[in-house]
C-alpha cells in the first residue's frame, strides 16, 4: 500500500516488538484479531507482526495473518523481522506467505566487531547478498540499523559508511532504532537530521524505546527532523520499559506537529483496552488519552469552570477519542462536581440539599473512601433521611456457603432475599466468585429477571499488604448499555466482590424503580 509523500507512515510493532514484553504472549487468533483492529479500525499503515524462526506457533500465526491480508488486499502492509542468516529467515517468511522482510543489521561498529566478530565490509557484503536473494524471490526489503543511536554517538563514520555501501541496493526503507532508549530529543533531532540531509532520497523510519521516558518526545523530534515513518506499539508494550505508545503519539502528531496521518482517534480506546485485556498489562489510570481517569475532573473549581465556558478544557477533548468527560467525587469535590453527577443520574436537588450531599462526599474522601456516581443515591438517602430511599436494599444476601477442594470445581450455595421473599440456588464454577454468580443468576433466571454483564474485575491491596489486609474489589458492569462500577471492601477478596455485586444489584433495582415511577 503506497502512501502519499506527505503522509507520515506509522508502523505498529505490537505483535513483534510488543510481544517481547515480559510475560506477554498472544496466540494466533489474538494476533489476527489485533492485526485486523490495527489495520481496519486504527488504520495504521504497516504492521510488523513476527520475528522469523521463533517457533512453530509463530509460523502458524504469521501464516494466518498473511492469508487474511492477501484475501483483503493488505499483504503489502504485513512485515516480518528477519536476520542475516544465509537466507534461512527469507525462506521462513516467504513460505508463510510474507513478502516484506525487515532485515536486522548492525548499526554500530561495536555490534559488528564484538557480536558478529566481522569487519564492516564483511557485514555489508553479507547484507547485499541477502537483499539480492530476497528481491529475487519477489520480496521487498527494509533494513534495521540495530544500535543506530550508539552508532551515531560513538562511530558515525561506520553508520555513514554502511549507508553509503548499501544505498544503491534495492532497499525500500532504512529504519533507525534507538535500541537501548539512550537518546534525548535534541540528539534524536540532530542525528535524524544528519541522515535525512545526507541521504534525501532514502525513506527513514524512527523506532523509539522508552528507557528514559522520552520515547514520545524522541519520536516527535524525529518527525520534526524529517523522517517519513515512525514505529509504535499499543499501550507502549515492548522490551524493558517498552516502545513509543501509539495513543500518546496521536495527540502530538495532530495537535502539535500538524502532520498528516491516517490514524483514527476514535478507535484508540477500544484497541488499547482489548490489548490490555489479553496481554494482562493494565493501562495506568492516568495514561494519556486512554487511561480511565484522564478525562475526569476532580477539583471542584475545575468542574465549576467547565460549567462557565469550558475554562479547564484543552484540545484533547474526550469526544475525539470516543469518550466522555467525568467529574470525580472525593475530598476535593465541590458542588459543581456533585451537580454534574446528579445530572447524569437524572436526580434534581435544591442548592441546600446539594450542599449537604457535597459535605458528606468530602467527609468520605477524607477517610480515603472511594465515591462513585452510583454511590450518590445512597449518600442522598442517608443525608436527607430517607427522602430518596425508595427501593434501597430490596435485594439482600441472607447467607451463602462457598466450597473449595483440590481437584474439584468450586461450588456455591446462595440464599438471597428479593422484596422480602427468599430464594436459594447452588452452582459450580471456575472459581468461588464464578460459582457464586452462577448460583445468583439461577435465581434471576427463575424469576425472569434480567441481569447485568460483568466487563471488568480489578483487585487492589495496600502496598506491602499482609494476608489480613483489606482488599478492594472494583467491578465494572454493563446494564443495558449503561456502565456501572461498584466497589467492595473486605479482608477476603471474594467477600469484597460479593459486596460489590449486591451493591450493584440494588443500584439496578433503584434505577428500575425510578424508571417505572416517573
């Protein structure tokens, strides 16, 4: 897929470099799903999806991606890392259906002499031979100058000599990796500018690593210096501290550099959440663009300012990324925070009542208790002495028994009271909480009651927490398209989850009561 000259190419290497994150491994179906999301939804220009010769599983996954890409006219966007290994990588990639080789070469004199034990000329001759073999098979070749950043720092004559020796070979792109994440933005700009000015006809990519937390800044500097492509990963996955995160780059490209690109901002949150769920690497709440809390205002003065002409709004509007502005509840909340959350719930209070509720929210925040929008009806009920208590605690756990035995599936028996009538059911499950939920839904199914869908489950303990430490379980639910989040606190994780569940069920009962009585 050929890009217009003024469009910055974005190569995503989540499936290759990103999978080198410690503890992260994708199966072939997951890799294909991520590839589809990146190309069809996020609209990145190129994908680097595999390293040659890694395993049979990788060969199978790569073949599956190539089959899909070929059937959908995207094979020219699929790339694979190969090595200077006497054509073994070329044959591996070609037999799986790949047609673009990203050849890993040595971009510093130290790597050539100490790792390969060769002279620069020997290495360059080996590269030329492999490039010719790949091209003879109808393949396109890009080359990585591994350790290029150290090469520019310590052996620039080697780097220039290498590019001079290879510039007439049929190489499509030359990729400049900051392999060990050692550069700062000034160095990145200077080194990339040297390459661009010295070789104006070569397409250069920049590949950043985040060891000094400068990957985004370095990528920005590289673009300013004139490189034509950048490399990213979803959620910044990658070795050590990871690679340049695609979500963070989008805002920089669009708002600061104003560089034309094909990325679809609205797809970011979904893709980042999906990769987080299957990689097991959670997105920090304060991660730019895609973190859960980044579009949440906490200070009361900010919420008040937003009501008075958007005084605390920057160009990163949540709507650009398919998200909405939220207003946190806690000790820094003001009346405006509470009012905005009441508006979301469809509850109207007088100014004096809002003041009383705000005072209680602040008191809870001082005690380090987490307050959510869904907690407000309970707080209102308590503060206003039952005025809004209709439907509260219509569902109550009478008792339950959980069984866990080695070699047997966990089992739960639950007795629950709904509007004063008790029901009991038993079920097994994958775990104790799963068994509890299945028994609970048996009761709901018996009564013909709809129940929500669990979408996220997070457990938090204090740093250095001991076995008797309090555990907070936060569960996110989808109720007919509405997202609800409830939390439970207990020394036992399952008990905390059960508390969060019963809280959620009563919230739904209250919502249903309000809907029926409007």
